[in-house]
């Protein structure tokens, strides 16, 4: 079972590398933000898989913090982009 979990984590890590490349090459800030959210989600999945495979429950807490940070970053970007369309008025 651990081999399967580690294999899936390795596959997700490869997807993470592709997302990093796409984030660097993204033509618009929105594309870069979507890649950042993908990195946060994929990182969360990798950490949960590693926590299960290595019997380290503390990694689940780290994964939850990473997911929370990714969500807050997405909200902050959306708020900034929304204000940019309206001319910056509160």
C-alpha cells in the first residue's frame, strides 16, 4: 500500500513541476494565480499521501495550513482583480 501511495505522490510531484513551469510562462496574472492555486492543492494532496504512507499525522496539519493559505491567496487575488476593474474604489 505504501508503494502505491508513494507512486501517486511522485506523480503529483511531476504535475507540480509542470505547474511551476506554467506559472512562470503564464501570459496573464490570472493564469499565474490559477497555477499558484493548483500548486497549493497539489501540495496538499502530496502531503496527505505522505502522511498516510509514512505514518506522520503532523503532515496532515501542514497540509491543512497549505490549503488555507492557497484559499486566502486566491481570495486576495480575486479581490484585487475585482477592485482593479472598478477603478480601485471601496
